[in-house]
């Protein structure tokens, strides 16, 4: 074997070993790398009890209720299967609206309501002009998809 | 083919060639950026969700792409240098690191400024996309620190190339962080499944800026490598002769 | 004027573009300054060696 081939082999083996080690580490830490917990998992009771955690989902249509004379707001968040009521007092990000993706940071109270300290808005990877979005919203397929999404069952196990 | 390659990689030849090539990258690059930035800011329609705030995409995405591209160049050049002992490739790796660090910083800063009005936060510790991109910045800084800490150039080249290759793992993590884990950051737009998830009027200035940034990056890199070659070859005869010749090239 | 206001996001949008330009300017300047400095250092050394008897 030529010295150059030996060096190639050494570099290749080192990289392969490293890739395997990283893959294993990532598998082990899979759950800790999640930025937020799905609603279904929260409903199923899979969340840390002793500390604040993050949930992520979509704000359910027509679920937003504002308390009069205060900044308190109540709404439900869904992962298209399960729903969770959320309450929050404070300033909301500009993108917060019904149907929008949100991340809430807080914990569950005794009545299974998620009391959020902070609300972050998520947006998707689609960019389009307002007119295009309007046109798409009118499109029948979009509505059918929304309807299908609503019928998925919440089966917390 | 190999003679052509060896000629290109010979320091005096590269030194002349880089100077001649650099403006051919810089001028079209700046022109594309001028077009992309103007169109992106003033002609492209606002976004249906984010309004005008989405226009930050025209600097955020090109800098994020370049932060990855620079690292790829650095790792490949380091690998070639390790295996084939090519002098020029180590010079490329040394020259690209600070550029990569600057573009990574820029992607983090513009992302943060974009996140404040849209997501409602400047920064979230624990978000996989943000953390892996921050690690990329630290990799660049660690790489430069490692180079600076070893006086012997040949040793510094080898050690830093190993570090660069190890860090390639992080490139993969940055790329797939938004798919493997839940993240505040949205998924791929241009490389989305089923074609770019962005209107054509918004896409063209973005592509222009991505290509423009890449060309400007190429021009800066050519000139930085040229300087690095000059420094590394400072005791050689061709450098002495070039400096003493009456029509001396700078 | 409306275009400069960018809805109410002008401060965010413009600061990103300004920052990008500044980072480019720094890199352009650093690349040129480093080349000039290294070239001059070598030039001084080469010429000093040359004129020595």
C-alpha cells in the first residue's frame, strides 16, 4: 500500500467511526433535541412534571377568547389529533392568529389547562403574495384537506 | 489533464491567475446582488403572513447557504491536503475559514433580527437549528484558534484539517435539524419537496442574491488564497524574482 | 416612504441589509489590507537582502 492510500484509509476510517458515533449519540438524545412536545404526547401524560416545557401546535379556529379588561387570552392548540386548552397573559407575537402554528412555554395546571409564560409564533416554509394565498384558500382541495384533518381521532395511549 | 491540474496548483501560476479571475467573480456578483436586493426590497410582493418582514430572507438565506458552502470548501480542501499533500489546498482551507465565520455570524444575526418580530423571540436556547448553526460558528472560531496556536505551518495544516473533517457532522445536523426534530425554524423553502414553496416573483430575486453572494464570496476567497500563497511562499525564489522584477506584480 | 417603512418592520429589515453590507465591506477591506501588509513585509525583506554587499 502506498503512503497516500494509507492516509486515505486512515481518514476514511476516522470519518466512518465518527459518523457511527454521532448517529448513536443522536439516537440517544433524540427526545432531548425536540424543541417542543406534541399535543398528543401531553394529553397522553408524556411530559416533564417538575419543570416548564414547550408545546407546539396549531391554534384551533374560533377558539380564541379574550378576557375583558385584561391581557389574558384563552385558546386551544391542536396537533390535528388532540387538543389542549391554553391560557396566557401578555403580549402576543404579530403572527399569532387562528390556524397559525405556535409554541407555548409553561406548564399544566390542575384543570389540565396549559398556563403559558411565553407564546412564540411559528410560520411555515411557504412564501406567497396575499392575493395568491386568498386564491388558494378558496380552492376546494384546501378545504377538503382541512376537513380530513379535523376528522383524525385523538387516541392518547 | 493532470498536467493542467498541477500547473493550476503551482503557486506562481495560481498567484497570477487568481488576480486575473477575481474581478470576473466580483463584478457580476455585485450586479446580481444589486438586482436581487432592489427587486426583493421594492418589487416583490409582501408575504401573505409576514408582510414586509419576510424580505430579510434576501440576506438571511444567502448568508446561511454560504456559511455551509464555506465549511464544505474548508473540509474538502483540508481532506485533499491531508491525502494528496497538496500545498495549495491547505492555503485554501486557511483562507476560507474567516469568511465562513463571518457569513455564519451574519446568518445568526439576521435570523435573530427576523425572529424578534415574527416568532416573538431573538433567540431560543435548545432549538436544534439555532444551536447547530451556533456550533458551526464555534467550529470556525475553534479552527482559526487551532491554526493560530501552532507555529509550524505544516503541523497546523494537518491538525486543523482533521478538525474540519470531524466538524462535517455538524453540517449534516444543521441541514436536517428542522426535519429530524421539532424546531421553531420552518423547513426548507427552495429545496422543498415538490418544488420551491415560494412565488416566482419572490424566488427570482432570492436566487439572484444567492448566486450573487456566492460570486462575491468566490472573489474574496480567490484574493484571500492569493495572499495566503504569497505568505507561505515568502522565502521562495519566484516570490523574490517577482518582487524584484521591474514590472513587479502586486 | 411606504416602501421604507416596510409595514412596521422597517427597523428590522433595514438593519439586516445594513449589517450585511457592513460585513461585506469589512471582508473586502480586510482582504485588501492583509495582502498589502504581507506584500510590503516581503518586499522590505527581499530588497534589504538584495542591497546588502
